[in-house]
C-alpha cells in the first residue's frame, strides 16, 4: 500500500475529498483512477482502491462520476455493486461501463437489456464478448439498432435459434439483414432464409462465403427479377394515377407479361386493363370493353394487339374468368381478402395449365438478359 500511496500526492487526495469546485474534483478523480489502474496492487491495495472508487461513485457531481466511469470502464478494479450502480446512472456515465466493464454477470446484462433503453441495449450488444444467454435476450427483446450491432459483433455467441428470431423480427430491415449476412459463421438454415431477403450484393456474398444448397443457388438466377416484378405489382395497387404509372413502366420496358399475369393473379384487374391499353395503344375504355366482352373474341383480340406471348393466353383467360366469377358472387374486388381468394382460386382452377404456363413464364422471364453467372445457374436448372 505504501508503494501505491506514493503514486498519489497528498494534494490529489485533498482535492478529491475537500474541493468544492466540480472541475477540480473531476480532474483529481481522473488522475487517481489512472494511478490506481496503472499500479501493481496487492490485495490490501485493491481493497483501498475500491474504497476510493465507492467514494467517487457516490459523489454528487456528474463530472466526477463520469471521469471515473470513463477512466475505469474496462478495469477489473470496479466492484460489481458499483458497476451496477453506475449502469443505472446517467447515460454519459452508464454507457462506458455497460459497454466495457468486466464486473457484470450475464444476469446483470440481461437485466439491462430488459429495462428497454435502446442506447444501453446497443452498448451491451457491442461488448467485446457477448455470451449466448445475453445474445438471446437481445435477439428477443432488443431494439433494431442493438440487434444490428449484435449481428455485426462476431464475438457475440448467437445461437441458430436466436438468429432465426432476429430474421423473424427484422426481416424488413436491410441493415439488420446485411449485418447477419456478413457474420463470419452462419448456419445453413439462416443463410437460406437470408437469400430471400437480402439485396443482390448481399445475396452474392452469401453464396460466395457460406454454404448454400445447390438448388438454392440455381434459383438465384430467377429470384431477383421475380421479386422485383412482385414489388411493381404492389406499387401499382397503391398508385394514385394508374395510367401514368403503367405508361412509366412501359417506357422502362418493365410492362411485361410476367408483371401483368402476376397482377391479374393477385386480383388487380385495373392493372391488367391499363396494361393492355398501353401496350395495344388503345384507350382504356375500349380495352375494358374487350377484356370484359362476354364473347370469346374480345379478350383474344386485345391480347394479340398488345403483343403478349400466345403461349400464355390461356393463363390470362383463366385469370379473367376467375375474377369475373368472384365478382359475380358479390365479392369486394378492392380488398386484400379478395386478392388472396383470387390468387388461390386462380392457381387451383386449372392447375395443369397454370403450372405449365407459369413454369414457362419463369423460365423465360420475358427474355430478360441474364448475367453470365446467372445464365449458367439457369441452364443448370
């Protein structure tokens, strides 16, 4: 203890205990903490140092407590009871301790997570080591930022189940999906799920870095365009000016048979009508009359004029017939329940024809060019 005291001047101790100026006490606290951390203390010296730490943790001045928390944030000198006390203090004091102190047990960290503060959850998630139990608590209860930080922390022991929970909770967050995808080790089950959620760049990383079933890799050639088509269908449903939206799609060469068939299968008759009108260069009212003509020729005529693939006509015919049948039954054609019912009946009404036509459609994808790597995968399928 004598050697330890030699590192501290009498002036430092007096300033810490008796000074009324907060800046002066904070400066003394910082100097004493650095000295204690650097000292080679025996058991008696550690006990004396911890008494001083407890004294500083009770100081009314925020600056003193913050100086101690920052200086000793990763020190093993801080007793666990003091660490817990500081973890419930102001963020400026609590966060350094939560993020780095070895004094916490897993139960302490889980309690911090369950308290619900986003910044404190994130501090726990970014620790140098995160145990499996703590990672599971974060996966189940952490905010988006804390879960993204956890996923990006390769020193976090995240179980396969917890990763599945993360994907379930934040499947629409590109930041979380990307953080999970770039972990050094991923279970196959998680990799396969991420492939359906990630961007093209992240998906390529998954296939290159992690094990992927061969059939999954083969499907990737088609998947990005398929998802993009579905996204456009959903955007059309929400468009306030559908004719202008359809014209824009046509200008972008995106008004394809794939888009129109998927739209029709999801009950979006207006998209189909306006799409035919745009492609056939005819007014919407005329296209509407031909689509809904009770005879057999109207739909075929406008379909051919629009230049859509002859092979797919029966699939479109089945879609129009399904829509009419449901409308005749009194269904509300504008709601989500109708779209779901339309899709189910559309696919099951003529299953053999639909399977063949949709397989053809997905194979061709409107003859869109493939990248070299994708073309190889598609040919392998």
